[in-house]
């Protein structure tokens, strides 16, 4: 008995299952098959009703807004069935839509998360750096579907990008119908949609301070397979330069500067890549950090190199002067040097050699506990002087 009942129940389940699977195919519109890539529309009306059926008498289930872009599932007469969030569908009047336009944009924050969908609950599939060039293909709920010039595809929070073609309309994917009776499909008098709070994002914002508005590229010398020189104590130069640059980064960020690091861990970065980061971001100053080494152990002191004297020497000498004061290393003056990171730089740039790791006195200072903080303070003061005299 129990067996028979189970059999019948199983058959019923199978039939229900088949009907559920079959229905979407039966209802599938031929146009969808004819079109290999899904058709998309962008809303051109300030507020546009979404209806449950393709008719002016269809029940209003929500609103979409100017600039919102949707995939069109089906078309019927002059109505588009659009796919909303949570896989809901609804109908909008095709008269208030246009084909979507791809808009160029620039990333305006360090490390912008790229996600699989519009919202912070979607997994991160990539990151974009400040200044990255992207194309916006669609917009939804304050999020932009993008493709970067480096080929990264996904969704980013629109708050952290600047579109090259200004779009003064904030987008929101779907809102409940207004409480006041609104029976039109195109209501210009409706108030602007509420803005989407960017608070939930993990992207960073900059602080106001004396270096606000300045872009500083910090370049910790060497890294990865390139260890640089080795100190008397056996420490690799690549490790010291990274620690120093990180202390400087924190100091300058606290002062409001926009700081870009050419590397933040023990990785190899080629010399052209380093100067490219400066060039592409239009750095106000590029500072490369190194430690010196020479056979003669009696040689000590600190030097700061320039390539183009008229462009770089002012920056180099302001920094050297202050860092020598804060670290108490001997200031041996600025000098010309034909170095790749300076030669291939289009921005004011300098390479600082923070003492000789081959000299006992210098090495003791450099590997001392207060050294990196002292360098950071010196760089900060040097930059303040440099920018105040420009
Ligand atoms: Zn070096």
C-alpha cells in the first residue's frame, strides 16, 4: 500500500516538474531566438511605469528611471518585457526607451571592486586602480556594468567613477509605485529618484588635508627576484624600500594626498611599468626609494637624483633637505643620474638613496626603529615646501 501511494506521488511530481519546464519554452518569443545577443533598452523618461501586462490597463508594479538599462525578454506591440532585479519581469512602453549607449568613464578611487552583479552581495571578480579607463555598458541601481581597457568585465559602484559624458540623472533600477495616484507612463513632474547610498562599498575615500588634491606616486625600489643590494646585517634592499615607502604612504594619506604605490608587496615590477604609473596618473610627484651600497665601507650619506634639472631638482632638493634633518643622515646633495624611472617619467620625479647599507653608521640608522617614521616626516615636510613654492 505504501509502495503504490509513493508511486502515484512520484508520477504526480514528475508531471508537475515537466509542466514547469515546458511552460517557459511554450511562451518563448520567436524574436528572442532570432536575436543572438540580448536586446537592451535604456529608459529615456524621468520615471516610467512598469506594468504586469503589455497594456496601459496593466497593473503598475513599479517604476524605472531615466538612464536605467534593461535586457528585453520579449516584445509585444509597442511594449518591452524587461528583466528586473531578482529575475522579476515587467512591461514598459517602448516609446520611452532608446538603444543603450556605451559611455567612457574613469575610476576615481584606489582599488575599486568589480563584482559579478549590481550590489555588494555579489562576489568580487576583479579590482581596478585609480585612473583606469572603463566603458559603461549598462546602469542599474547606482551600479554600472563595465568593461575596462584591460579587459575586466563586471559591475562597479557608480559613485566611484566619473563618466566622460555627463549623466545628471541618478539611476535606480526599480522602485515601488508612488503613493499618489500616477496613471501615466511618462510623468515628468515626479520628483527625482532617491540617491543610492555608497556606504556599503569597500572602496576608500581620501581625507582633506594640506596635501589634498595632490597625486603622489611612491616607488619602493626592486622587489621579487630583484633583491637590490644587501645590508651589512644581511637585509635585502627590496624589503627596506617597501617598509619605508609604506610608512611614507600612510603619512601622506593622512595629509590628504592621493597616494599610488608602484608595488605593495614583494613582487617584481619592471622599470617602465613604474614610470608608466606616474605618467598615466599625471603624478604631481614621483619618488623612488633606494638604499646605496659601495665597496668602500667608509662612504656614507644620502643623495637624491634628478634627470631633468629644471623639472626635478626642486622636488629632489626639498625632499633631501628635510629627510636629512629628520633622519640625521649626511646630506651629500642632489645629482644628475640617467635612471630609467626618471628618464621615462613625464612628471616631476626623483630617486632618493637613503644611506649606504655598506656603511656601519648609516646601516645602524637605516635599520633603527624610528627610521621609517623619520623618512615619512621628512618627505611630508619636503613636499609641503615644494608645493608651497610652486
Ligand atoms: Zn636600489
